[in-house]
């Protein structure tokens, strides 16, 4: 299968496998690692439009990017056209270097939905169109939208919402093939991705249950989507992008990284986090990453408690050396 890239609003993306945005996960170090392994487009963690308007310092920190991760998508969330438009203007004023401006209309987390943000917007396709129009009018970047199958099991309206986004001027739509109540559980319904693809004239990115080369190929073939988005399958596994690219282009799977390679990547990730955020914050965040990297290692489940107590990079290095000296 060809892995020729796609064009999004005039921007050429050299590949078909994208890293999806994940709160608390897809920060700068993680994005760099995924980019190195072949992610064609990487996405920042979702960012509040209102927080940008309030000039929140921590919010600006989330938007730090480096040239080697380009192209990168910046994802906003919110529900007020005025705030979204102002946020777009602030991004231009600050000259934030990103390539695609995405908008989250799929997040199922209760505290987000309760405020009328994320997937709550799928209850009002007209509002989706107006928000996208406001974004397009206030940015010179391609605007994309991420939605779900539907807000409830009884309101499967991804096609209607995607058409609204296209009418507003969106350059692409990503579809997570689960409803909001499903959150991230149960089987993704890829037929909804095909339905959206058949209805739209702009690129469609499929998301949900892509865990490797074979599932990526199946999604592309069964839905006709233009690219696939990987999120949870990349946790502790940035190699998933190389696996998918290799499978799509060559028809075979590359050799899985050895335990030694996994440990090296884990420690490199930890060092990058320390440099970016300081040791205290980095080690707190690295506890989750370490558990993901070590999944499947002998005795890894017994290590979780000890990993959760790690406070320094040296402690992490010592623990890994004691438990996996062969690596």
C-alpha cells in the first residue's frame, strides 16, 4: 500500500500516520520521540481558548515547539466563538510556530463536557459551523476538527457534524469512531468513518483501535480514510509509527525493539522531561510513562508501586539497572 502523504489546506503532510493529542501525554519530549519514529503529523495537548485569552503562563508553556517536530498541530477547545476568535488572534500576536490549528469537538471527559466543550458541541452542528468559521477568519493556518461517532448512542451524527465543519471552512476532519459514553472502551465502529469520508470533500482522518500495522491497513482499506490517527497505542511505544509505516510500505513488520532499546528510550524520555520541566515535575509524570514502557517486561507489574515512589532521575536509573541489568 502506498503511504503517499496528504494535503491539508495546502499543507503537505508526508505520510498517513498521525499522533493524536493526549492531555498529559503528548508534550514536547513525547512528540519529538514519536516524530523520530515516523509520525507524519504530531499534535500538542488540547489547550483552552479561554486560557489563551486570559494570558495564562502555563498555557503558553504547553505550546512550546521545536523545528524538528514540524509539522505540528495545535489543538484548541472551548465553545464560545468570541473566545476562540480572540485566542486565534493571540496566537498570531505571539507568533506561535505551529502548522495546523485543530479544534476538539470529541473529548468525552465529564468536566470538559459539563462546560459545553469537547463532544458536547456535537449536540449543535450549527454551532460547530460557526466556531469553525470564526477560526478560519482569524488564522492563516489550515483548520481541522476532531469529532466522535456521536454524543450519545441514540444520536449518531458524525456525518452531520463533519459536514458542518466542512461548511465552516475546515480543511480536514478526524473521526474517533466511538460515542461519548463509550469514552475509550468497547470496539470502535469504523463504518462511521467510511460514512463521513463518503459525505465530505476534504480529507478524513480515522481514529480508534489502530494499534499497529495490520489494523492501520485495515482501517485505510475498510473506510477509505486519508490517514490514521494513533493515540493510546503510542503510550510507551513511539515505535508504533515505524511499525505502521513499514507495514504499509513494505507489507512486513519490523523487528520489535529489544528490552535494552526500550530501557534506553525510557531513560532518554526521562532525561528530556527533566530538561524541559525540571526533575520534580518530570519524575511525577514519568511514573506513568515508565509503566507503559515496561508493560510486558518480566516482573513489571510488581514494580509499579516502586516506580510510583520515584522522585529523581538517579532513582529511576538505579531501579532499572537493578531490575533489568541485562538491558
